[in-house]
C-alpha cells in the first residue's frame, strides 16, 4: 500500500515547489533575454552583412561594365597620327653581323647569290633630340646597341652606366646612332627584330670594307693600264703621268694612285633586295654582296633613293609629276611602292612573335618596278 501523506504537508510541498519554480524562472528569463539579445544582435549583424553584401554586389555589378566610350582595341586619333607613314618619315636601322654568302632560288626559278645577315640582340639605348625641346631641335636620332658581350664587365663602367639608364642590363659590343624623323620614336630598351624589314623591299647596307693590302691602280681603281705589247717597257700596270706642267707644279690632292685598298674605309651598297626573313633566327637574306668580311658588323637601313624624289616634291609643295597641288591629294602619293606596309616605327620582338617564322619574296614583289 502507498504511504499516506497529510494535507498540510502536501500543501507545504506544493508551496515549496512553486517557490522553487519562481526562483529558477528568474535566471531562465535572464538567460532567455540574453539569448534573445544575442539572436537579435546576430540577426541585425546578419541583416547588416546581407545589406552590405547586397550593397557591395550592387556596386560590383555597377563597376563591372567598364566605361567604353571607345573600344580598347581601337587606337586613338593621336596614336593613329603617330603610327602613320609620312613622306618625311625615316625609321631606325639595324646592326647586323655578316655570316657569309649562299645561293637562293627565286620563285621564278632564278638562282641568285645572297648574303646572310644576322640581327644580333639590337636594343634602343638612347634618344637624341627627343627631350622637352624636341620641336625646336632639327636633329633627332635613336641609338642602337647590339651584339652582347660574354659578361657586363667586358665593357667600360661608363658604357655600363649608359646602358643601364636605358634598361639594358647586358654589355654591348657595338653602339650606333641612326638619324630618324620625329615621328619614329621607339621606347628605350625595345628589342628590335629582323621583321623590321620585309621581303621585296630594298635596303642600304653599310660596313667597313675588306682589307686587300697595298694594291696597284688597276685593282684599286679599275685603271686599264698601259699597252701590253709595243712601246711599254716593264710598266704595263702603271698609272702613267700624275701631274701637269710647271703650273701647277704639284700633284692634286686625292689623285687616284696605288695604295692601301680597303680595311680602313666605309662602303655602302645601295638598293639591295631583301629576299628572305627568318624571324626565328633573326636572319636577313639580301641579294648580292655587302661590304666587310665574315663576322664583320654592318648597318642595314631602308633604301633612301626610291623615296628621295617624293620627299623632295613633298617639301616643295608639288605633285610627284611636278604639277601644283590642288589640296585634295593624300600624302600616300609621295611614298615609294610598299613603304606603307613596313612596320612603323620599328619591327620589334613582340611583332615577330605574331608572324610566321620564315617569309620569302613572292612573284608579285619581283615584278614591282619601285621597291621600298
């Protein structure tokens, strides 16, 4: 049987339970209030984060489409004017090493002699006349440094400091200055490539001629010599008389006589045809011979003779035919054939990476009357 409990005792137990429940309820309420505050804080922070996220996403969405008044690929008007060929434009040249001669077959099957020139690490090392007073200067030029040395210590300290200012960290054996027009500026440190020239154009190659030692007038100047049979005694290859009478009584300076032939003077071969460009190995194949021995340094520039007449007429303000201008003629009428297709202001390594490794001359370029 279950034990019996008195009513007074039961009432007291009920009262104690109620009091205990009341004492326990206060911290519960405080904890609940704290938890509620935390939840509200978290909720407010989450709403703030959501709002911030929404605000950030909205700003990102607004900033994502860049302002495009003009497409980025389209050059500005100033860039178009700078990169446009003019009748007075003159590009920088290249420094190359003569590697030797070989045979080359043209597209029509003709076999011609060709000289192989290697463009060896050409970089722009200085600007001349391109400062603040560029408009006032009548002379503008670009300095090109080429042919790396084994170490930077193979050049003097002054040359190292000069090259370092242009961003060239290697020593260079050859430094040459090329006069250019004011619109043919190339940034310092730019690496030039063989694609600076195009197959089918004409170039001028200049270098120190090969040394032949002391030679007579027949070999040195092309004299015919004296008679080979009658009337001459052991003087068949002599130059003959070198002076006149008592007046002037001397030999004129510069008289063609026997002497040292080559090795101490520069020679230029004009209008050599470019037949092949090897962009991968930086080789230029030109038709014919060039001055200097194998391994000698030469400079290669755009041929000036094809554009002389057009430039002269442009400066005079007349048409290439000599007639007066009407004011509606484009400047392209003064340019030689194919000049506007050359990379301007220079053919760089970045351009070479986008072109085929080897480009050769075509039949249409062979039949062109005037080559750039």
